[in-house]
C-alpha cells in the first residue's frame, strides 16, 4: 500500500485508520484467496499426474512379475532338459 493512499486517510483519525486497515485486510485477503485457488488447481493437476504415474508403476510391476515367472519356467525347463540329457544321453 503506497503512502499516497495513507496520507488522505490519516486526516480522518481513528476512522481513517480503521478504513485503512479494512482496505489493507481486503487486499491481503484477495491476494491470499488467489494464492489458495492457484494452489488448489496445482494440487488437482498433480493428483491426476500422480494417478497416472501410479497406474504405470503398477503395470510395470505386473510386467516384471510376469517376466520373472517366465524366466523361472525357462530355467526349470532347461534344468529338466539338462537332467534328462545327463541321465538318458550318457
């Protein structure tokens, strides 16, 4: 708040001071409300982005688990083939 706004109000004494405080409070209140609205919009956008990220992580986890199962099955199959060759081929 500039001094140009304060000087005319000081001539009104306590009433001017109260008016000045009211105007200042309203300005700060509007500024804070704007900040809160912007924060809310930002948080909602982050919420959506985090939801997408969580979904991707879950999908990747399932894919890795399937890959691990496939690798274990392949290992077991190779071990069985090796065992069969050792016992039947020799």
